[in-house]
């Protein structure tokens, strides 16, 4: 059963990677690289500022995640948790179908480096994912409201039909409501044990035997999930706002790059199209780092906004964003190497969560 799951994840991941490579190759065939390189060269040392928003994103996410561990887990060293955040995000964003490896790796590394029991780690990760999803929905709503007029105006040029502002507002609201509902359900009762009872209905003896062996683990995870909400549901509000701030760093990063390139756009315009493309990237989660999909989306918006010489400026923008990712992912793999973490550890973390 595990081998079939691994084969399925691998097939999806490599198909996503292949699609991303094809899309990025198509993008490169359209971009004016000579002009783009000249634009990048004109920035000079200021280009180092592009690394800052992603650093702030990791810091904010670590601050929020640190507050999601059950009280019994004890004090969590910020720097060690920050390293885990950087490493697991690197794995999630660079491997084919990396989220399926990077997320299970989080509790495993918390146990290894922080001594946090797996149920505590799984509880924090489950709540973190739901808060992050709800925050993305809220971020999308904010972007849709901030740039509603612009989204409506460019909708036909980007999508071929109108109503992009309305679509983004509805999508963001739906995502927020769904994730908040799931969060409340998961932390208010016996959600994990109810899932266990539901899974026990499957007509396969080996599966039921595997579930029975882990029944106490399901119950313990339920207890940890409830303890995460010890301050009540209202305690999630500041954490969700922190995650919204983390999402905002992506929009700030895009605005900073365009500002350094000399492109005249407002932050609200950038926020609007960046939220739309963040949602697109989430939909195509199986493509590592949204390779190609998000890049072509930026070019489409730049063209729709009437940015002069958009192929050159768009090419420079995409190259700078991808260069930033390469640097941060290199840092992530560097931390993995120095801490003695390898991809087999990531696979082990995925298997222990299965």
C-alpha cells in the first residue's frame, strides 16, 4: 500500500515538474533576455534587498508556528524552529510534489531537534496548515478589494472574459470560510477519532489492522489539537493576522522588484495581481515553486496593465524572483547539510505520518 502511494506521489510530482519545465521553456522563448539582463544590471547592489521580504516571511511564519504548540511542549527555541521552517519550506517548494514530503517532515524534525513528541508536532502542523489556508483566503479577499477596479478592467485581456475581481473576491471568501470551518471542527472535539472510526469502515483487513495499531495515536492527536485551542477560538485571530502578514510579504516582494526596475505601478495594483497568482500557484501545487505557471501569469498581467516593453521588464522581474528563490533554497539545503538532515529523513518523516 505504501509503495503504491509513493508511486502515485512520484508520478504526480514528476509530471508537474515536466509541465513546469515546458512552461518555463515557452516563457524563455518569448522574453527579451538581452534587455532583461541590462535592466537587472542597472539595479546594482540594491538587488540584495530582494532577499529581505522572504526572510521576513519566514520570521513571521516561525513566530506564528511557535505559538501553535500545545502548552505541555515547553518553551520552543526560536532559532531552531526557524531552521526547521526554512528547511521544510525548501523541501516543499523544490521537490516534485514536495508538500507531501515537506509537511510530514516538520513534526519529525521537531521531535529530533526540539524533543517535541510527534502528537504535539502533528497537532501544531494541522492547525498551522488550516490557519495558513484561511489566511491565504483572507489575503486574496484583501487583494481583490484593493485592486477590484483594475482586476475588472484587465479581466478580458488576461482570462478572455470579464469578472476577475468578482471571481477573486468569491474565491477568497470561500477559501477563508472553508478553512475556518475545518479549523473549528478539528479543534473542538473528537475530529481525528471520528476520522479513525470512518476509516475503519473500509473493507480491507490490512488497513483496519494498521488503523487499530494507531488508534491511541489518533486519540492523543485529538487531545493535543484541543489543547492548542486552550485560549479559545479567539486566540486564533492574532495568529491568522500574522499569517496574512506573511502572505503580504509576497506582494511586497513583487512591488519591491518592480520599483527597483523602475516600473510605475501602485502597491494596490501589485497586491491585486499577486493574490490572484498566489491562488493560481496553490491550484497547481504539484508544480515545484509554481514553475512556469506563475511566471506566465505575471507576463499576462504586465501586458494587460500596459507596462512598456513588458517582455523585457517581465523577463527581468521573473529572473530576479527566481534568483531570489535559488539563493533561499540554497540556504535551505545548506542548513540541511550542516544539521545532518538528508532527503531520506524527509522520506522517513512522510512514512511515519502515513
